[in-house]
C-alpha cells in the first residue's frame, strides 16, 4: 500500500508536488522495512537501502523526462542550493561527468 501513491506522484506537474509525495513514500519504506533501514544513521549498511534509493532515482528520472516533469529541476536558492558540507550547488551535480563519475 505504500507504493500505491507512486502513480499519483508521477502525475504531478510541479517539482514540489512530485517530491512531497515521493519523499513520503521514501520515508515510509524505510520504516516499513524496519531494522537497520529505519535508522537514518546506519540505513546505508542495509543492502535494501541501495535498492530502494536506486528505485527512487529511477522514479525521479522517469518523472523528470516525462511530459509532467518537463525537465524541472528543484527550485533551490541561497543556502538551500549548497550541498553542505561540500561546495557544490545543485546545478553543479546535474552532469556526473563533471564530477569525474560515469556509469560503466
């Protein structure tokens, strides 16, 4: 039932509406899985964490490239745009090649 909100999220036409629903689903899955996944301090130690976050990335990419998402980026400004503790801003992270990452 947690994932049943996904089609609603995917139908939203603003980043704020989409991300609000997806973030709710995101947190609910962490709690539903329980154990290590339910503790933000250690959840990356659970292999399910990586599957869950890969799916969230997939959903974001699908929405972003859909007519509803229409290539909308988060409306971040000021200190919200800074990826603290790093000096990158959100636009700096849009192209992984500039960060010296690539998919093989």
